[in-house]
């Protein structure tokens, strides 16, 4: 009876959150699905229903398939890389050593730097002519590298930049999870003769399943939608080597004024992301 009486205040309390979810999450998805089956006349701006024609044209376009391949390769590399680095950084931040508080502040500096600022800084540092990275390589007796100017190195360079920017952020969530682990469990396992590696595998990792599940899903979602470093640094080049699907969708919408084709790409990207996240949830749940 009390629960029924409290439903009204509960719904009123949740109303702003539900309104934000509907307006900023569900409506854009619905709008993209609707727009993906329409095309817009370039001159008149008139919309006409074309059914699945936008999807059919995508599946026949080699640029789309290249963008899809680049997106998948990018995520296959950057997602596990960021998760492992974030976990390692969180373990380091959780150690009780001298001046660890200072290091906890310093590690967050890349997170505080905006994405455009970080891209401009790294573009200067990775410059083939006068960049500080190539200057260090030359000082060590190594050949200078083209980095963002090479089709074989551009994607790897962006992965490094995005990881430098994002790892510290994800590490904060894992640090919070590590600090929730009771010290008594680690002490008990140490008294039983467990090495640090066994403590990590049999005590730390099982108790970190929930934070790790959140990080895995959040990292995957964020990186599937990431395109600003590619847009700022390479414009999808050289030779479309960094032209991820999100960037191709952006170009179709705002450079070619083809919202139908762009929306079709976004629907496909959304379905891929949902599929990957669902598989991650299933795998992480069965490993509990």
C-alpha cells in the first residue's frame, strides 16, 4: 500500500531523467531510422520515400566497406588496449607509496585537456619535419617517421593519441572498484601463501567484474562513436586509412547533404555496437 502511495512522487522524481533519455537518446535513434528510408533533393530540399535504397547503395559502395573495415580494426585494437592500460594504471594508482596523491593528480591532466587541443598538440609533436617525437628518434639514431602522414601509421598514431587521452579517465572507475576490495581478503590470501599474481587472478579480478563490465561496455561504445581525432588530424586520410564509419556518416550529412545515406550508416553502426555490447554482456555474465 505504501509503495502505491509513493509511485507518484517516484515518477515525478524520475521525470527529468526520463525526459532526457527520451529527448537525447531514444528520439535521435528513432529519427535516424526514419530518415534512413528517405532521400532529400539537393536543390528543393524535398524529402521522398525510397525504402531500403539507401542501404542498398551503401552495400554496393567500396568506400562504405572500407570505412566499416577501418572502424572494426580500430576498435579491435584500441578497446582491449585501453582496458588493459586503464587496469594497470588503476593498480598503480591504488598502491600506497610516497607522493601517490601527486601522481593521481598528474595522470588526470590528459583527461582535462579538450580533444581539439590534444589533437593540435599531438599534430605538432608528430610533425615529420620538426616534431619533438621525430627529434627524439633522430637523437637516438633512428629514422624519422611520417606518423599521421602515412597510410600505414596514421591509424596507429590516432589509437595512441586517443589512448593517451582516455586511459586516465577509465582508470578512475577501476580505481574506485579496487578501493572497494577489503584489505582483509588480500591479507588472508597472503597469509595462505598466495603470490601477488594469484591474488590478482583469484581475488582482485573476480571482485572487479562489475567495474570491468561497465568499462568494457563504455569503452566499446565510446570508441565506436569516436571520430573527432580523425576529423581534426587526417580528415579520414591518407588514402582513407582513418576514415571510420562515424566520420563517413558525418561527411555524408554535412559535406554532401545526404541525410538519408548518413542516417543509414548510423543505423548500421548502432546495430553493430548493440551486437558487440550484447555479446560482451553475455560473455562477462557467463564468466562470473
